């Protein structure tokens, strides 16, 4: 039960907040070729109960319920995905390069280039649970990784490459991995799928179900990246909520993704908060360390103080802002003011009321206490789990309008609309606490 009576200022001390980051790089465009220019990558990610995640290669039914692209926390990275070809590769516009429908030069799929044949993916020998994700401004040296390995509690480390890559015009958080070794850090059904990892090794890209369903990147489709084309070979939810695409490190090199700027750390039994603090002391300045599964630990109190929640004026302002965007198109990753994805609409509307909420859905889900749906009030947030490859992942959000209706931005091809609340795959309702929301990373 939620009461508007004041009960003292100690609320925040009673709320446990872990951190979640995800990578992001902004792109500019060179005038002579499709390439991305340096701007920051963003640190990385996460949430979603990793053990529940799945990666699948099989074609999914075409009419799944909608999920939503989650993703925008900003962590600066000085080396973006440049899209520059490596030595020996034909540049855009040179022999061996093709053109898209608009006449722009586009290289053939990366796997079709004159790269050496991919090495066979090594068999799975162990399963490791990831606990922390590190992303840095520049490649992490062997000496830096050795320092991380010596920190008490660290059991295993996996190198990776992290960047935001523009795919079919969408900014997609992408991870470059070694299929032979990274598979050990994924859930067992994913880790044991030789077909999946061989698909990545051959140069294909695996995208999240949410990106495939909401973002229009369906299985088998060839998508364009700066100067390249990639075939979507799998729906692959990695268990790191903000990562929506995975490629091999060889493909990452071809795309210009920064090398060795990320680490996945397994530390079973360790206090992740203390371990995070210890890692930040030994990592290069500016590095980010994120907890893989941030958790909202609800207070045992049954009555919350009035100052814990938005004022009536703030709720009214957020609802007015959101309803004013009816009919605006859904665009994957859009944050307004003219186009939105589901969590982008929430963040933008609440910002008009002076309330800061996180950018991505799984973080918005831990931005206040959960409440029963039948106690929802206008301005509360409603959440769903629509991703069949990752049933525990919170993938869609809407704003409760009142009277059994909700405001939301559904998916690609649709618009912001006011519709009756649906309960299929419903994950829960949350009453936003501005104090808590401001602390979620």
C-alpha cells in the first residue's frame, strides 16, 4: 500500500541500487565514404536475469508481441567504430565494392570478403557466470588486464570489443567477441549451440529478438553498416540487456570497432559493489565498471513517504507531454521530440516534468517500488516481457493513463497511441520515485 503521508527522509538509505551501463558511440559521416567518425562509445549494460537468457537460430513466429529497444546511457569512449577497412581490403568505391539502392558504395557482406577462412569454433568446456562488465576509452593493455586478474575475487576474464554501430541507420550497441571463448559466459542453452557460434565465426551478425522484432532486422536479412553489409544469422539475446548485436572479433575489426576496450569478468561469491570499487582503482582513468544484473531491493516498509514520489503537478506535466505526442512515429532508439521508442517516450515525457529517469526499459523497471496493477495510478509505468529468447528480460514499457488505458510507442511501423492495457506477458507496474530513478545507472 502506498500512502502520501510523510515518513521521514531516510528512504534513499533503504534502497539498494546497483549500476548498469551500456555502450554507445555517436557517428558523423565522411563526405567521401560511408564511415563513422569518432565520438564516444558508451559503457555498458546490463540487466536481465542472465540465467534466463537464450540465443536462438531458429526462425521465430512473425507475429510476436512487441518488445522494445532499450538503450541509451552515455559513457564516453574516444575510439568509435570507424568503419575503416583494414590493410588489403578494397575501400568503398574501389574494385570489389558494390553499391546500394541509392547508388552509395557498399561492400559485400563481410564474410564474403577475401579474409582467411574462419577457424573452427572450439568446443565448450566450461560455463562461467559473468558478474561485471568493463569498458574503457582505449584498448586495455595486457598489463592492465593482469592487474584486474590479481584483484581478489576475480576468477576469469574475457576480452571483448564494444561500440555503437550504425546498422540500417539505427544506432545499435554491438559487442565483438571470440566465439570459441565468449560462449562460456552465456547461459547453457546459448553456450552449447555450435551452430550459433559458427554462424558468428563465419561473419554473420546475431541480433536481439527486440531489435529483430521492433527494429525490423529480421532473420536472414542483410543489413548495412558503414561500408559493409552483414547477414542477420541469429536472434541472440546475450543476457546483457543493453547489447543488441554480437559479431565475431574478426567482423568487429572489419567494422572498425575499437579493439580490446571491454572485459567480461566472472567473480562468483564476490561482493560486486566492493569488487567494482577495487577494479576502478586499478583500471585506466575513465574506465567504467557495470554490474551485469542490477537489482532493486525493495524496502520492507508498507507505507512510503509522500516525498518519495512525483507530485501531482509533476504527474500532470508528464502525462500532458506524453499525450501531446500521439501519432508520432516509433523509431528504434529515438528519444524525441518528434520520434520515439517506448523507453525514449517515457524518459522524454518525465523530463518535461523535471523528473530524470533512466533511458532503458530494464532500468526504468527498477526506478521505484512495484505495485499491484489494480492499484496503478495515472503516471505509473507498466512493463512487459515479450522476448521469447530471454523470458526474464523486461522489454517494453508504457505510461498508465488511467481508466484502464496506457500511452506507449509500440514498434517499428507504428505510432505513439493511447490503447487499453494488455496483460499478456505483463511484468509489473512501478511507481516512479524521482530520488531512486536519479541514482540508477
